[in-house]
DNA sequence: GCAATAGTGTCTCTAAGACAGTATCAC
DNA sequence: GTGATACTGTCTTAGAGACACTATTGC
C-alpha cells in the first residue's frame, strides 16, 4: 500500500501580499466548509481539466482581487505535500504561489460574497491559519524579502504610477528597516531599466511634490539592492 | 468536465548536476517504457503513500547515485503541470528538483541495472530529452547559476575536502566565465562561514600544493559572489 | 635553474553609506 | 517666514577588479 502510486488532487494556494497603511498585509478568507470550517486560510482552488497550475493560480487571483492576473506579479513558492497536511481523501497536495498587488479595493460584496479580507501579516502569523498555511505564509514572505534584493518586484506593490517615496516604503515595510532617503533615490534612479519617469508629479500633503515613475522593463535589479545587515530582527521569525 | 477537479499522479523528477572533466554534466536515464521508450530523460519517480515529494526526491536521488541524499544538496525547482506534458492518464504532474553532487562513480552495474549515466548539459540540450525535460533542465541550470551568487551551494559540487582551485572551477564551469584567481581566493577565504581550513594539503601535478578546506556552516554567502556581467553568452540559451 | 600552480600585496575604481545642503510645495 | 518632504552634492569607506609579486612544489 505504501509503495503504491498515490492519486492526489492538486490545489494552488495564494499568498497575495500588499501594503496598506504602512503594514504588510495578506489576503485571507474565512473557510465556509470542513475541514477547518470558520478558520482563516489562504485563498486557493483546485486544478481543473484544461489548465495547468499557473493558470489555476491566475484564475483564483483574478477571482479574489478582481484584477486581471497578468497585471500582478505571480510566481511559485513551492509544493507542500505532507501526507497529513489535509485530512481529506484523496490526498490534497498544494502548490503555493506568491502574488504581489498594489493596495486595491477588494470585491467585498461581490458576486461570490466571499469573506476575503486583508489582514496584517504579523497578526495572521500570531493567530494562525488553517492547514499548513502558516508555513506557506512564512516561506512566501521570506521569498518576497529575498527577491526584493535582486529583482524589480517591488514596483508590483505600487500602482501604475508611483513616487520614489512609495517605492522606498515597500522596501522598508517588507524588510522592517529604514533606508536612507537620498541614497535610495540615487540608487533606484540610476539602476538601469528599473524606473521610467513619467514626467508627472504627485502633490503631497506638506512638502515638495514628488516626481512620478513607472516600472521599467528590467526584471533583474543590477546592482542588487543590499539589505542592511544590522537591523534585522526578522530572522527570529524563520522556521 | 473541464471544470471538474482533476485527479492526478505526482512525480518528482531530478536534475542531478555534477562537474566532470571541467564540464557541467547531468544524470540522464534511457527510458525503458512507453511513453518515450528509448529516449533520454531525467530520472524520477512516483509519489508513494507515506511520503511527501521531498522524500520521494530524496529516495530517487539515493537510488540513482548510491549516496545518502542528506549528503547532497536538494531543492525544489518548480511544478510542471501542463495538461499535455505527459500522454498518460490520469494526468501526471511533476515537481522538479535540483540536486548537486560531487563527481562520484555511479552504481552502473548495480542491482537495478539502470542505464543511468552522466551527460554534458550542452550535449543534452541539443539532442533533447523526453517530455518537457528540456525546459526543466534549463530552469534547473538557471536556478543553479543564480543560487551560486548568493548561497554556498558551490561546495556541494566538491568532495568533503577540496581546494580553492576546485571551488573556483565550479563557478567558472557553471557560469561559463573565467575568474581572477587571486581575487577569488581572497573573496572566499574572507567570506564568513563559507570555508573551514582542514590543515591538509593536496599535492598537484606541477606546482605548489594547495591547502584543503571543508564547507562551513553558512548557507548564505555574504557578501554575494558577483557574476561578471560582460562575459555572459549563456543568456542566449534561455527560454 | 625552469615551469607550473598557490597564494599575498597593493593600487584603482565603483558604489554604498552618512549627511549637509538645496528645491518646492502648504500654510 | 516655518515646516515638511523631495532631491542633489560630497565625503568616506568597503569591496571588486587588475595585476605585480612571492611561495612551494616537480622536473
């Protein structure tokens, strides 16, 4: 029996991150069915006939956020396949995806009437999620932290147009550090293909208006954005 | 039908890399069954009852190389789930793993009498593999290239004890570049936790004997090993 | 001695970090 | 004007790269 090939069902679970009010937030849903009915969980869904898992994830992402998935950053985190991770039969194996979205209004009273909402990652990590979603969330956030250094995904947290101050806030919130404003400004404006100035300006409550930028073509950030070494109390959260 | 939950079988496929005679090589097997009978493919196997996919991969790795999987580097690359990737029913979805091994003798005439053998990655990429294994191989090699910069996995290509010249060869072969010997030496010996001197020396054919090192505790290489920008004709191979 | 590889010293230059100083807004 | 934020200039310093030089072997 234990040597037999397993037949499993596959799901794609989403860790959709955004920044709201200076806090890293994740989209969670309240489960309406067993198992773990009433508990918070990551959104996700089953693989369907004609699609691959990336398409499953993109479909779910669109359903949950109301935004075309092509406009958001979406990448695999990993596969979670422990035999005991889901009590259902046949075995349920999931592929976790990291999605990054700007601060957008959810379709709360939408057609599905899903109880999807943004919750601060820190809060969710202490209250706990269903299944092994705590582990998935930790892994996805750690992946996002690492990718910020070498790839240009930080712009995915911002809207189409954004200021350098908003981009800096992305790094500061996700890494839990404070960065030097002048140096950050020089660094990102000089990184080739990272930012494209739109020419527009955004008035600020009090102060000089900030120039607006759009995301450039580059996917890789060269040279990388170095993460400060000293100010890193985030390590303690790791596995 | 297309909206129905799919039931699938899961496999773990392995991209086992090593360096032989100054060439990056991958372990391939000749398929003995349909589909793709007689074609070359990556080794892999089905998920079994009591195990998760990481354990499936570790078991296969041990079977193919004859080495305890804990001694080798093993990590997920990604999930490949296109509906047409495997003609069998039920659908076969695979999770690809990257494994890194020192140049070791294969159990060729072993119990299983598997036709496993090392083949240069460049040759395999031009002759082609079964299924979507060409894509998997490209992704795994690209992952290895990227990870070399920031993690200490290069030591996994070496034996227990190795010289700095051997370690430098790992970088040069995988990146397809030549690195400055003195600068490389200083860089890796000063990186905290990367190398531990054993005190031993290895005589060389012609020249001063090289000091021997073992892999240190660090997983992250800080500061990272920067990959030369100019000498990179490898990009053209990408997807 | 010569050839070959291992390893060190030193100079240059780029880029990161610190931080003073300037620009442009609301009031 | 003050206060706030955006942005620029400049100095310092760490580290990458180039490369001359020394060290230790086989012959």
